[in-house]
């Protein structure tokens, strides 16, 4: 693996692993709507999550320096990239303690056991699905990032 001038690394098969942003002022800004040309950012998120899998289960694009509404969620053997995700329904609140790759330590927050999300997929097709439990918690954390909320 070698590093290019943007503090990213490039390895086999055009893998692009980006550095993790830790600047809370940058992370605190709201992200802009993604469009079809931003699918490349989704690929960078896949590569960067893969490289950080031992300490991370999801990422938002601003964590790799891109202020676009894109997240990735590790779902076991599969990683799901969501473009312009919106949580449209939620129920059953609970208190959670969360960490973040962009921050040190953990923080408390309120999450919801069940959520329904709309988003665009890699082929730019609209999707809508319900999620529960830990996957729902990861999505909520990453959507917070897109809204400039740093947990």
C-alpha cells in the first residue's frame, strides 16, 4: 500500500482508503445532498470501512472529508451504502453509549429501537426499509453525522 498527496492510501485493485477526520468543527457542519457523481465517495467509504473494520461498524462521508449525505453501515458480511438517507419513522426510544472513530471515548445518547429509512442505492434507485436493534442504532449515529451532530 502506498500514500498519495491527499493523505490517502492506494493499494491493490484501486482501493482508496481515506484518512479519518477528527476536526469537530468540520464534523459539526451539515452535509449537502449527494448526487450520482458521488457514487465514487461510496466506494471510498467501502474501502475505508474495510480498513477500519476492527474498530468501526459504520461511517459517514464527512468522516473521510466529504460533506455529502452518504453513509455506510456494516451489516455482517455485507456493507450497505446509503445516499441521502432519511429516517422517516422511529419508535421505542432507549439510552445508548456510543463511541466514534472520529472522537475519543464514548458518549450517551437517545436512540430508537425501530426505524424506517429512505435512501438511494448505488444504482440510484430509491429504497425504503425498516431496521431494528444494532443496525438501526448504527444508521442513526451516521445520519447524525450528516446533520452535523457529533456523538
